[in-house]
C-alpha cells in the first residue's frame, strides 16, 4: 500500500522540532509498503498540501498529532480546530482513509476521532500502524487489534483498545534525502535521538507513562551512537535526546555517552535530566563525551511541593545536581511549574528564594498545571471537585491550587523575572525566541538559551 505519513506540528517556538515519530513509524512499515513523509513546516507555494497529496496518491494517510494545546494558562490555545481543518483539506484532495496517531491523539482518542471525522486511530506507539495496514490489506476487520481505535457500530461512537507498550525492537528509518530534513538543518541544525522509552517516575501531571508505559525499554548504546553518526553525516550540527529523562537509567545514559565518544561523534548534544542523586563524576563524564546542555525538569524548590508533585528528588538533590553540572562546564537550565497541588503563598515564596541562589543558569517559569487524563493530577482534580468524570478536558483545563490563585502566581513571577533575561516566564519569552532566531540566522546551532545567562 502507498502510505503518506503527515506531521501536523507547526509550532516553531522556541525552535522547530524534527518529527522523530514519523521515522519510527516509517521504519515499522517501509519493508511492506511504499512510504512518504510530509511535514507541514515544509510546505511552500510550490509544494502545497494538495499538490503533495495528489502527486503521491496515497492509499492510506497517517496523521500525527503531537500536541493537543500549548499548555499556557495565561494564553491557552487548543489545536483541534487546526487539525480539523487539516483533515477537511485532506478529504478534499484524497479519498484515502485517514489514521490518527501521536501523543496528542493518544490522550483523547475517542473525542479526537469523533471531532476530526477520521477513519481509524493508533493509541500509544505509532508502530502499531503496521498491524492495522496488514488487516486492511487482507480485507480483515481491524477492530480489537491492540492500540487500534475503530467505530464500534454506533454512528459517531468509537472503541479504543488500550495497548501494552510496544516491544522496543524497532527500526528508525532516517532518510538523509527526505524533503523535510533541509528545513531543520537550516533552522538551527538540530536533530534528535531517542535512547529508551518508558518512564518509571510518578510525577502527578505527566502523561509519558500513559503514552509509553512505566517500564524502561532501552535501545542498545551502540545502536544509539550509530544513529547519531548518521545524523551527523546528514548535516546535523547538534543532537537532542528526547527521552522523558535521559538519566532515569543512570548506567544506560553513561553507556550511551561513552558510545558517542568511542564511535567518534564530533557534534555537541543535550538532553532532559532529572536532578536526582547522581555519581560524583557523572556530569564530568558526560561533558567528556560531548554533552553541552543540561535541561533539568525541576518544577519547584520547595520540598513540600516536590512531594505533592510526586517528584523523586528534593531541593538538596537539585542543588547538588546543579552544582555538579555547572562545575563540569555545562550549560544548565531549569524548568519550573508553579500552581500545582500543595502550592501556597508560602511555598511559592520559599521556592523563589531558593531559585535566586542558583547561579549560571536559565530558568523557564510556567504558571498553571494542565490537567490531562490518565494522570495523578486528574484524580486529584476529581476528588477536589475541580472537574467531573463526564467533563471533556480536551480544551485546556488547568488545576487551581486552593492555597493560591494562578493570577497571583503569574503576577509574582512577572515581578521576579522583570529585568532578568535568564528568567523566562511563559509568554514573556518572546525576547528569548528573538535572540535564538537571530543566532540561527548567523549559523549557530542547538538550544542557545545559554546566551541569556548574564
């Protein structure tokens, strides 16, 4: 079958993100089907959506929905309207069945299928598209296949079968000749890697365990490094590891870093890290293997809030991890998320006072915790009566701490960040985005937020 895989993500702030998921889906089906990838970021007047679809003539269209909304409580924006218009455009230029997938779809499969009027959906990891294609090619009913959403016989009603995590015997089909690759090489030169799936942590707000499972499934370090070299050969000037937390398995993360060095990776790289207790020489070893940027998912520096958020660390571990990364000469950033369970005037003041003590870092500050299904936060909000079991939360819904209002938090963050470029507060990050884009035009690569440190 001829399968067109479409990346619907057009968000480019602070930088465009290469559609890694399409590579994995293509790797799962390309041995049996003719596959083409289409990235909406790369459409031009010469290559419109309609022309691209008609030129390929797909028999199946797979549409990847990365995000449901922008998770910004100050200026919330849902993306479903844009996705619905995209499906309508696809319907006008092709009669091929449309299959939805991606992390955004997995959070709200039945609602999304009904709203967008698609034909099928893949819940969880996109490699399950292979089973759906095989069933359709054989003329079989795909209903009941794990992870495949189909109509259940009633008009407008759908049935999603929750899947188990996909066995990580997968193949990433990276095509150095792909039409969309040049866009990312020209806009920052940053491509991405995945070293494992699954997250063992239990942060109350996080949807990763629902999407990927809790059990970690690791890609052998040598295979990760071999792919890194392929990306480098294709023109990448920087690599970012997309794991929910690269160091969730400390030994595996070290093995990957050492494999980078052993196989001769010459370009810098970065990753998300949890500020957990680490070996004394951990970041020194990482730096020796090419690591340049450390992004900590810290969320708070108040221990009571960290406990309420379900974080596997406390302030002491954060401060130690920060100091070790800085001492290793790495560029460090922290992400903070205020206003979740346990937040009060006192915890906010305490957290800000300790954040002030962090040196040589960039701080990304977010106000308001988005409620997603299949999370601990969803259960908390239900118990507190902030939402109901029959309420749709597809449009952005944020948790409201009984101890402090989101408006108060937002005002306090604005006051605290004023005049400090390295304190980036939500929509107040336009200046940072402008700096990064200017640097990209000058040929710089990577996240570049280190230029905000003064």
